[in-house]
C-alpha cells in the first residue's frame, strides 16, 4: 500500500531590528497550548510562497513579503502521516506592525516579539529553534536582509509549427494563461518592485496577471527576447547590473534560451560559484520561475539562496 503524501505547510520567521537588536515573532496557540513560529497548511491550488504570506496574515494580521528561504522541517503527525513545513525569513516593517489586524482568537491567543534567547526558552518545538538558528547564522554573515532577482519563463504557447506569423506574436494557449494566473500569487509573495518582460506576446501575457495583482507597470524590452538572442543581439548585462545595484526585487519574464544568460549574469555580478545549482536553476519548464536571493548588505558576496517554483497543482 502506497504511503499517503506528506502534509505540506509553509510559514515564516518574522524578524525586525529594535534598538540594534534582533527580535523574532512567536505565537501562542491557545487551542494547542504551545508556542511556535507562524505557519499553516497549503490550500488546494496554492503555491508554497503564497501559503506562507497568507498564513502569516491570517495568524498575525501582518502583511509581509518573503525574504530568502530557511529550509524545511519534517515531523510526523499524531495520525502517523508525515508533515513538511517550508520556512522563509520575512523582515517586518514598523508600518506593517502599525497596520496589523491581529485580534486574539481561539487559535492564536497572543503574539510576542522576543529576543533569540527568549525564543529558545519559549518555543515548544526543537525544529522551530533549528529554523531560528539558521536565520541567526545568516544574520551573522550579513545575509539577513535580502532582495531577489526572479527569472520567469513564459507560459505554454501555441507551437511554432502551427503558428502562421512572426515568432514574437505567438500567443499563449489556454493552459499558458492558466499557468500565468497560477504563478502570479506565488511571485507576488516576494514583493517585486520592478517587472520586466520580453517584447514577445507570450511573455507579456504571462506577466500580465502579476502586474494586475501587484499594481506594477511592466517595462518591455527586446534585450531579453528570444529574437534578440537568436540574432546575437541579446544584452542582459546592463539590465541586471541596474537591478542588482538597485537592491530591489525584480521579475524578468523571458524565454528558455535566454534564462541561462540571465542567471549566469546574476552569478557573475555577485561572484556566485555554485555552478551546478545555477545550471539547474536555469532549466525551467513553461511558467516556472527561479528566485535568486541576494544580500542587501553584501550584493557581490554570492547568492544567498536559490529556489524554483511553478504553477500550483489544483
């Protein structure tokens, strides 16, 4: 008999610096009488990053944007089923705290911003402490505060052999539109400030749901188009140099042959050396996206973390 699939959940280690000292958010669950990091189960059709942001909002009233991932924890539920929880770091601004809608309820009785020392003494589970320690190591290495370059491949398009017209005008199939709608909330979870797209119709249609969701205008450029790549005129360098220098999260929607150039250029600008991880990060299927997390304090010190996601399963 096949074992049931693990229960998937997502959450975040929410942090802030107060008077020069680290404070992290812990929640006391009245229904379980325990203290933990905020998290919750993935809803059907939801991507993991989307789950993390939604659960933080529901449990703490805080609107957050995800930073770099902090890995997973795995444990067995009382019914014997395995559970896997994905965590990210999330810096919480003073404005987010002021706008919090948290009200004590049956599930979450109270919240507390505490020192790492107090968190270790308060948290009920060793795996939550392990997540905290991963973040403390990142803080010690000046990699706590991050921004991201997100490389997004366009959704499934009409095949070239069936399209009577220039390649750049090939539209998305309905599957491609569905993929674009599916990935938009997951990408939005990272709080992108800049959206950039190839001039190709399939890229513009893929990034449109994200633009609508975030309210961000799309900058369109032929420099990351497949036509420019095939003609030898692709020029991703200046675009990525500007994006890394800005230290603000950006999304670049492009094509399968161009994505390795985009990711290789980020690696070059940051001094990253993990070539295998970078090659894997560039091998994206339609509507998949790779998130390259870079340090705000030390953007040329390598890539802090790499993660890849795609359209969520229903």
